[in-house]
């Protein structure tokens, strides 16, 4: 399955209190273009989506945070994944879209292929984690149990490369922050 297909299918699962925090580059562009707005689109802050998502989840229990991160971003910010597993906020879900590449900057290989994600995420000792390379039907079912679980959850999906011509995000980070604060004030 392609990354943009997974992101599009989230449309059927998200509610008004969900806030998506998307990693920089292609994933943020896909979230901006394919899902309802506003969300938190990171721009340039590589490695930080889980740190930002964790901070929001701990600061505001009304927000149901879904972090969508590429494998390059996940690996760069690994310590924040482990910090999330320490605090275990039940309003935080982390979706890793793993194409084993830095797709945004030309498709250089990440080091993701050496990780056994099932074993690695299992060692976090959290309520729900899952790693899969599966059909759309299976992924849809897993998205539903992932998002509805009453605990910190991590879902790792192996995805195929996607290529879409998408509009760049025309918003300054300050506007992105303001739009979300206004929604929850
Ligand atoms: C500190 C830093 N290094 C490099 C970059 C350039 N950069 C932007 S997006 C990106 C790739 C992100 O890879 P991944 O999270 O796997 O997502 P994908 O592009 O594959 O969707 C890179 C290297 C950056 N923005 N910041």
C-alpha cells in the first residue's frame, strides 16, 4: 500500500478531537492535501514529530493526537519514542510509515531495514503495538483498533513509494500553531 492511501483512509477514522502531527516533507504535504484541516504540519523540523505530539498530548487531554512519521524522522527522533513509552499518554497514537527511504530528499536509504520492528516496539512495553506489511483491508482493520485503543499505541506499516504532485503547504509555522490553538481554546 502507498503512503498516501494510508493517509487518505484515515479520513474514515478521525473525529473532531483528533489532531494529526505530521513529519516534515512529503508526509506533511499529503496530510495537508488529503485530510481535513487544520492539523499540525511540521515544516523542516526533522526528527521532532513524536516530541511535538507527546508535548501536545501531555499538555491537553482534550486532544487525541495522531503522529504520522516517516521512518527517517522516527529514527532521527528515537529518544522521543522511548520517552513517549515512559509517559504512556493514552491520547497519543504513533503511526510509522516506513518506505526505508528519505523519499522527500531523493530516496536515499535510511537504516530502517536492520530493525525488527515487532521485537523493538514490543520492548517498549506499551498496550498496543503492531508492525505489518499488509493489504488495504487488513490495514483498515488495524487502523481502527490502533486509533480506538485506550492506550498509547504504535503502528508500524511498511509502505510502497508514493509519488503525487501536491500543493506545498502555504502556511507559516506560527499560523499552523494559531489555527490549532484557536480550535481548542
Ligand atoms: C536536520 C535535518 N536534516 C535533513 C533534512 C532534510 N530532509 C527533509 S525531509 C527528509 C526526509 C524525511 O524522511 P522520512 O521521515 O523517512 O519521510 P519520507 O521523506 O520518506 O516520506 C530530509 C532528509 C531536514 N529537514 N532536517
